[in-house]
DNA sequence: TGTACATCAGTGAACGCGCGTTCACTGATGTAC
DNA sequence: TGTACATCAGTGAACGCGCGTTCACTGATGTAC
C-alpha cells in the first residue's frame, strides 16, 4: 500500500462514515481505521492525532462543498439564473449529504475552532452578493440573508426527516426568491 | 432526600449540562449523577435507563420551550404585534439556550425518534398560521416558511459564534418580516 | 407506646465496552558501495 | 550484479479512561399489631 494511498483512503472512509444521517458526531479514529481494514495505529503514520484527522476531514468536507458549488455555476448565464442555480445546488448538497452538511455548518465550531478554512466560503458569499446586486435586489436582501434562509430550509428538513411539509423543498426555495423580489 | 426531589434535580442538572454552547450531545448519565452529587446507580431509581433519561430530558426541554413561547404571547395584542413577539421570543430562546435549542431542533431525531411530543409545537404552528392570515399575509407565506427563516437565523448564529454579521439579529428578523409584507 | 418488619432511595464494587494513544516489533522497499 | 544497511508503513499487545449497567448491600422511614 502506497503511503499516499492510505492517507486518502482514510479521509474517504471518514467522509463516508460521516455522510449519512446517522452521524451524530465526527467518526472515531478506530472506526475510520476499521473501515479501511487497517489497525488503529496505522492511522498515526498519516495523522498525528485524532484532532489532526478531524481537522483534515473538516477541511476536506469544506473543499467538497466548495467544489460542488463551483460545479453548479456557469458564469455565462444571466445573474438571476445563476442565483437560482446556486440556491438549488446549496440545498441539494445539504439534503443529499446530511452528515457532511451538519459537520460543515452545524458542528465545526464545537469540534474545535478554526478547523474550517472559511476564505472560500466567504468568497462564495461575496460572489452571491454581487449577483444579488446585478439582479437589482433591494438593499435589504444580502447574501447573508439568503444563506440564513436556505440554511433554515436544509437544516429543518434534514433534522425532521419524518415531518410532512405542506410545500415541496424546491417550491419553497422559489417562494423565498419571489418574496425577495427575485422571482423567475 | 425525597424521591421526587432527586428526580427533578436530575432533570434540572441534565438541562443545565445541556444548555451551554459546549454541549455537542446529550449529557451522559454519569455526568448528570455527578452534577447532583449522587452515585451513578442512584439514577436508576428514577429512570429505567439512559435512553429513558434522555427521553425525559427532551420532553422537559420541549415543555420549557413551549412555556417560553406561551409566556411571550399576549392574546390581547393585535395579530401583527403578536407575530413579532413570537418571532423575537423564538430567536431569543434559541440564542440564549443554544444547547437546548440544538437538542430540541437539531438532534432529537438522531437521538431516537418520537422522543419529543410534537403536538404542542404543531399547535403553535397552527396558531402562528392563524395570526399570519389575520395579518393579511399572502398565501405564499406560511408558518412553516416563518419557522424555516427564523431557524436559519438562530442556527447559523449559534453555530458560527465567531462570525461577524453585517446586520444585527433583531434587525435581520425585522427585515425578514418586511419582505414577507409584515413590516411594523 | 413500643416492637417487628417491610419498603425503598441511596451506596460502592465490579463488569465489559469502545475509545485515543504508546510501545516495541516486522518486513518490504530503496539506496550505497 | 550482489551485499549491507537505512527507511518506514504497517502490526498487535497493552495502557488508562469514561461510559452504561448489574449486583448485593445499607440504613432511614413508615406501617401493623
């Protein structure tokens, strides 16, 4: 097994363990090793401690998230269309990877501060804000507001899986946009 | 020590342990016993198992939440005023008891389904919906939408305590209301 | 009123578990001469 | 090309920890006669 091989295998296993609904916290070091069919001590060849592994996991999740957002964007499209696509991609990513979403947006600060490099996410917010301006959104609609709104949608759906909602998720997003004066 | 005494002391200790930011999960049975200055086995006189204690804790948190909402309401006020008060009370409760908020709205389903009796919360939603109608809110603004929006505000603030927001929490609530056509 | 007894809320020791971490080790790979 | 050696990614045994849970127990309180 090549050195690089196990390193990324461990990270991938950690992501896979954290991904589904079940994950209430970061996966244990031993669980990650087990998932790779490797002894617990082998992990220490690649990460100096559990918190080092956690840090790597959270950074990895962050880049997975950023990549998903970037992949959903097409700068050639009109701003309003791009905004809609961002929103749906954000909500889609969250609901498809509830465990990762939870770790990225609802746990990182508990697991230890400054785990997540926030520059990329902040850039994203700046970009979205520019799109909002380009769409002629009112001064009282910021990327932060949009983020809060979308987060609320994702978070509640993810945490109340049994609940029956009176309106579909996609439709609810569109309704938010309409209220913000950003209807289709 | 009277029997009833320890029972509620344990519950109160569990709430206190869960309340602050630190709480990443439900407090352990031993930690609760320790906080009451009592042996771990004493807990079994009052709760049949850890999950029984958890269930009681979550139900207790739910009633604390419902009580806080009820206390903030004054049926004598005009509907719009009542809506505003509900919103601020909801967000205030969440940010003042982040650990409880997290357990009530972002963990319950992970800890074991049907822990929380949802009737009271559903009633609350129904009441809020009635208030929205009474305020002449558009058909595309439901209590669910309001809940999602407010939850997004609370959740992100609670989970990103270090983040600097471009607008204060109270102002952001009012901005949401304005967008919904429910300005002051 | 005093004695015998049942009740029951508490105790402390012990269990097996998964955890993070350490330690001395093994054995394959790569390099120096 | 062959031999000696260093490197280093892996192993398994062991540690101490906090956890939930069990067990036999103690000692105060309340009741029956």
